C-alpha cells in the first residue's frame, strides 16, 4: 500500500519538478503588480534560478497603442530580470478578448 503509493509519487515527481523553474503563481503575482498589466496567463519557466531561466507568458495590457503597450512589456521584463536574472523572457502581448484565467499551459 505504502510502497505503491511511493512509486506513483516517484513517477509523477520528475514532471512536477522539471516543468517549472519558478512557481507560475509567483510570476503571475509579480507581473500583475506592474502598472498597465490587466492579465497574464499561460506562464511557463525553465532552467535554474541564479544560473539561467527562460520565462514565457501571454500578457494583456491596458494601453492599446503599440508604444505604450511596449513600455508596459519592458517594465514587466525589467521586474523579472531584477528578480530572476540571468533570464531570457518571451512575452506575447494579446488583445483584451484573449483574457484568460489559465495560469499555465495545460
Ligand atoms: Zn493567451
């Protein structure tokens, strides 16, 4: 009983550990603290914090013009760099109708 439970856990652990370098909830909370950010979803991260991480997300911002939307994106990138550098960050800016509560890719 105990043993088979452990085997199930061991089978699922590598995926749980390897998939995300940083808890998506943590990134989500950080990103939403940036002025102009309306929504952040489909967050993914890989690598090791302090060595090299890759962060990816979908972002919806309040400004609709490209210059201002870009400025919000840069503020998000700066904050993530400050917290997790060295980091490579890819942000997909989306229109408001792509708003989603899906925190990670399923
Ligand atoms: Zn999206």
